[in-house]
C-alpha cells in the first residue's frame, strides 16, 4: 500500500504491506517535482523490482538531494539510490517540423552539395588516373591483381549464364513475332545486332554493378568504419591512388573482355533456341550471324563497357569513401552504389546513343 | 551447508575448430560472486568466455550452469539459461540504428509479455541504474565510449539476469571512466546480487572488484592459479602469476 501526505513543500510517501508494483502508485507526477520527498517504509511484507520501477518512474525528475529514505528494506533503498545517482537528463528536443518550402530548400541544398562532392570525386579519380600515366600515382600491384581476379575470372560464370539466357529470351520472343511473316531466320541477325551493339554491355554492366560495385562500396565502407581510411590519410597516402585506382583499372580492363564473352554467349543462346525450337539449320544461323555482324556495332558495345566500368568503379568507391561510421551506413552505401551505378549506366547509354546518332554510326 | 555453485566447469578443453588453446579447466563460480578470468594477451580468456556463453562449443569436458549441463541441454533449456544471462561486450555492441531505449527494450520485447508503457518504464529505470537517466532517445553514435558500455550494461541487465558476463570492460576507457564502471559493477553485484564474471587483464580493475579469480597460463595451457588476486599477490604460486600481478617484476628478484 502507498499513502501520500502533502504538507506545504514536502511530500511524505508511506510504504507498507505488499508492494508488488501492479499499479499500486497513483499520484499526480507534476506535484512532486519541486518538493522534498520523504520515503518511509513500515510493516513492508514483500516487494519486488516492478514496484521499484514504478516508484522510480514517479520520482525520476526529483533531484536526489530532495529524497530521504527511512525504514525501507536495504535492497530497495540501495536500488533507489543507484537509480537516482545521476540527475535526470532532459530528453532531446524533438526536431521542429519543417514547412514544405523549407523541405524543398533543404533538398535542393543537399542535392547541390552531393553534385559538388560527386564532381570533386570524379575529378580526383581522373587526375589520379592521369598521375598514374606519369608514374606519380602508385598503388600495390598485389591489390590490383586481387581485384582484377575478383571482377574478371570470378565473374565469368555469372556473366556467361545471364547472357546466354538473355540471348535465348531475345531469340524466342523475336522468333514468335518474325514467324508471322515467315522470317524467323532473321532471328540470328536480331540477336547478333542486339547483343553486340547494346544488350551484352548493359547486361554485363548490371551484373557487375550488383556484384563488383556493391563489393567495392562494402569493402571501402568497412575500412571507413574501422578507421583504416583515416590511417591512410594520416600516413599521407592518397586514398584515391591507393584504393580507387586499382579498382578502376581492374574494371576498365575486365569490362571489354566480359562484354566480348557476353556477346558470344548471347549469340549461342539464340542459336540454342533457333536450332532446337524453331528448326532453323545451324549453318543458316551461322551464316546470318556472320552477315549481320558489324565491327562498328561491336566497338560501340565495347565502348559502352569501358564507360560502364568507370561508372561502376566511381559509384562503388564514392559511396564507400563517403560511408558513415556504423553498420547501417555500410548497408546504405552498398545499396546506393548499386542503384546509382545502374541509373548512371542508363543515362550514359542514352547519351552514347545520341552521340552515335549524331556521328552516324 | 555449502551452496551449489551457479557455474561448475569440469575438465574443460577450449579452442577453435580442432585447435585446443586451454586444457583441463576445472573451477566453480559461487552464486553472487565477482569472478575474474585473468591472463596475458592471447591466452584464451575471451575463448573461455565465449565457450561459457555458448557462442562456441567446448572441445571436451562439461559446463554446468544453474545445475544444467550445457552440452546435454535441450534448446529450450539453453534459451531459458540465456534469458537469465547478460553479456557486455568490449565495444558495448549496441545496435547503431536503434536509440538506447530501443536497444535496452529489445530483450524485453522479445521475452516478456509486458505492455510498451511498462517496457518504457523498465528501460528508463535500467538506464538510470547505469547512470544514463534521460538518455533514452540518444543513438550510440551520439554518446561516448564509456556511456556506450554503460548502455550495453543496461541492456545486459534488462531481464534481471542472474549472471552477467563482461568481456574486457575497461578496454578503451580512461582511468576515471574505468573506475566508475568498476564501481558500477560492485554496486550491481551488491544491490541485485548478480553473479559477475569478468574477463580482463587490467590490474586496477582486478584488485578493485575481484572476489575470486583464475589465472590462465599460456605456457602450460591451463589454470595455474586460483583464488583472490590480493592473496595471490601475497603468496604467488608461480613466477608467471607474480609477474602478471606486478606488471613484470621477477619473482626471483622479490625472493632476494
């Protein structure tokens, strides 16, 4: 049982009987804040920590020097003293709600800052690449071979599988339409031109953004969490030269080769469908493939690959380097690296297509 | 009559994969004790702690916690024991995406039928117990390392555990914060009667809080001393223990 006696500036709380904390305290909390509290125990049969929690909730804003104890069980008194050891810190002020215009303004400022940061990072990457040509920028060759192995040979299987399936789907859907004109043999041309010109590059780019770009962001982001990037900076080592350059070089080198592989696998996928499902003779398929193969298309595809390699490396490394210092931030950095890489690859594809249209290829 | 120990370890071998780091460990931890596992760097202190808490399996031997043999216990029995244990990791191991209140509330939401109001009250109380009253809405990144450890302790105490394990509690703390944490450990032991098991090699902490201790000796791959550290310093059983407790003074030199 809990009894309250309020006399002027002091409040006497008498505790007795069974104190089990099932809502046995009922008092207006505001009344107690600036008062002297006297907690007195008398004939307490039993008590538990639930009761102490309720008592603490009631008195938590009262300064400890305003509370006196008498006749309480030893354990309860010690527990209360421990809980009141430090004054209660006022909760953080809830952030004031911004107006709609303020939100747009803040978004604009953030967007402009991120554009500035992004441009500065691309500038750093390009100048680092330039310094490499003059032999000024150095990195560990071992790191380069490791990342090259990761984004080259280890990616062959997944790139082959996806490209084969894309070629297969392209041929199947294309043949369904061309069949109405009795022109299903032109599926070979469709697959060859489609894969070599753009599809091979886009599929490889998307796979590599999800596989390698994410890995770059996670690796460098974790290095940020572990303060390894700070260590590099304090040692006077450029993080762009040391971390970004080998990754960028590895992707610039491996992307054209993977695109070549993707083109071949896509054409094989098309061949598989045509020969097995549409009864087109293998010789016919090869003939139409060779007829429609154009070196310009192939080189445009490879050029896409080089650009995509740069985009993936920059996005992965940018979000890794600008990662926060906790586990959550690494996840966010990885997601952003993949999303931004894919978005920028599509934008770059549009720009290259326009450029090709202008110069007539 | 002598009370049953809360933890009883019998001929325990610990290690990773098939590599044994410590052999034939046997000791008892009485209820309400502050028990220190001490030893030099890399001797297997943290491995022993991870084995006691069930994070890694024992290579051989038996561990009894509250009378239940861990290797033979069912999943439900193990879960019940885990509910009565709290662990404070070196870094505090708070979830960075959650506020301190959400961190402390997590085990309560998981294992108790309490309403959110009740959980909020308990969370405030536990944070106050560790000297963080009013810090409910702060994120781990907004408070100091010492405060993170105290918040980690509040989370470890959330379910009123009977045993709390500490892995290097003083690591990375300044001497004052380290002493404050030692005081807090003593207060919690005294007030709540919680059994405290601490892995550390910080001598001031060892002498300030320990009631019992074991010394893991890398050279012999087992326990080479057992008892109160102050008694061990007075009557060191071997040179390794004396060197450890005196920060490198030689036993022979002392004998002269």
